[in-house]
C-alpha cells in the first residue's frame, strides 16, 4: 500500500534536537491526521486538518507543532521532546474529517534519548 | 468525547478455534469501522457497518452491528496464524467524529 507515505520510518533524537516528520497522501483526500501510538496504549489522536486548516487539537504539548501546507502534505515538527514521547507516530488521511474511513501510513518509530 | 470500549484487551487462541471480540458504546453510533494492525505494521481498514443489525462477512471474519447501533462484534472462525494482530473498532458518532477503541490483541498458539 503506497497511498499514504511517511518519512523517516525510524528516528532517534536527543531531547535538545529539532526534527520533523513528513506525511504525504496520494489519495486525493481532504483530511489528514496525526496519531500517537505508545506500547500497550490505544491510538491517541493528536491533530486533525481539513483542507489545510486545523480543526482539532487534542491538548497536545507545544513541543509538537503540526503544519499542513496543502491537502497532500502534513508535517509534525518536534523540539525539546521528552523520553516519554517515544512512540509510533501514525499519519492518516480520509476523504473528509467527518468520521470517514481512514487510511494510515506506515508510521515513524521515534525514540527520544 | 465519544468513549468506545473494546473487550477483551488480549485474546490468546488455539489455532483452529473460534473467538469473538466486542465493541461497545454508550451512545448511538452513525457507523462502526474495523481495522487490523499486524505486529510492526499500521492499522488497515477492514470493513464498515452502517445499518442496524447489519452482518457482513469476509472469509472467516464475521462482523455484526447491534440492533440499537451501540455495539458491534467481530467473530473469527478457525483461527489461523495469519489472524495475529490487534483489531480496532472505530465508532463514528452522530457529531461525525471517529473514535478508536483500545483494540483487542490476538495471539495464536500453533
């Protein structure tokens, strides 16, 4: 499946680093999402974008900063992260933001040292 | 927000046996979706149920939406090692938000 791609697939960073995660969808969808998935925890919705406008922000710390320059691309900028931020970060897209079927990317496995 | 409860959290199954995982909501749902995440993979959409009492089958997987549209089940018959993974239900509420359950993680004993 190549409908939603994410880079990098793996990332190790120190707490003082700044890095960015990239997501691209090739499905012509209008909504994009960032999720955090930690070990033994459910999917946590972080941000929702619809037509490049942020429509949901679920109390995510400011050290995570999303950016959606167009409906096909979504970024998650990371700075001064904590070890507990280590997780799988999943990007997803859907036709619209209203609960339609979501298509997930392969995720970025992040380790914060 | 919408709370969706999935039970059991873990399911250890002998190969060849059947099992069922359940998804429950306290509110009426617009639809319910099921996803599967293989170990090391990402969630992949399986199916969507919309109508009250709807039943859909995919080979050995049977999905059902409750009459009151507040619960759903996934039943797998003759479990195989390829069924290993975490199964998530995702409920679409009437305010058009999709909420994922915590998932049922399935392991299979050969």
